[in-house]
C-alpha cells in the first residue's frame, strides 16, 4: 500500500480554493472588460468592474496569507531552491514529461515528506507566486487608484504601461492555471490530486 503524506494543511486548502475561485472571477470579468462589445457584453461592464475589483482585493488578501503562511509554517520549505542543482534537475524532469512518462518510467523526483513539487513545478510556482502575482496585484491597485501612477515612464504613458503589465501578468497566470489544472490530472488517477486538495492527504 502506498504511503499517505499530509501535504495540505487546512489553511493551505482554504487559501487554495478561495484563491482559485477569485482568480476565475478575475479571468472572466477581465476578458469581458477587455474584449466584449458594449452591445453584447459577456458581463455588464459596471458589474464586471465591481466583481473584478472585489476579486482582486480578495486575491491580495489571499496572497498575504500565502506569504505569511510560508514564512511561519513548514509549507515554506517546499518553495526553496538549491541553485547549484536546479539546472540538472529541470533537464531530468523535462525529459520525464516529454518522453519518460509515456514509456512508464518512474518519476525522477518522487514526492516525499520533504518534496511536494518536482523541479519544474517548484520553479513555475515560484515564478508565478513570487513574481507574476505581485506584478498583477501592484499593477491592479495602480489601475484602481490611477492618481498614484507616474504620468510618463521612458516616454510611455504611466497608465498605459501599468495596464500592459497587468494584462501580461494576468495572461501568464491564466496560462499557468490551465497548465496547473492539466498536470493535476497526471496522478494515480485523473482525480486523485484534486481529491488531495479536499482531504489534505496525498
């Protein structure tokens, strides 16, 4: 019988599901504000703005919970990188995902009590959570309070640049979410990883 590992304490599970739900609201309302027409909006514009702002504030609160939780609980150890080893580990994991998994080879970095993520997951989560989420939050608050934005940056309008940063970071995080959901299906069964985020046990 496979060993069960308690990977997801209650605070991580609550944070994860609230964050995921709010992010879906951000994607839906963001796409509606950006691309739908005045006559046929996906979501009525004023309502989309209200929902988007609320979800953005909720994601910000969730982000602070995530950072503080990783600083003061054992969950933070899963986000630490050993720089000298990561390049070789990434190569091995990339080979596994592109070839090894289809030949039923064993995973090069099996999960354990000290390893919740494989190297590719770890690097992508670090970039997502410690680079692009902060960029999205800061640029989002800049657009919410445009009076704090500088008028020009290298000859480019400050609001235009802030909006561009917000859209690019949101797009990257949306792609990350799609990939994240797909890789969650690569488990013992297609739903086992989703079940783990409800029960806490892997």
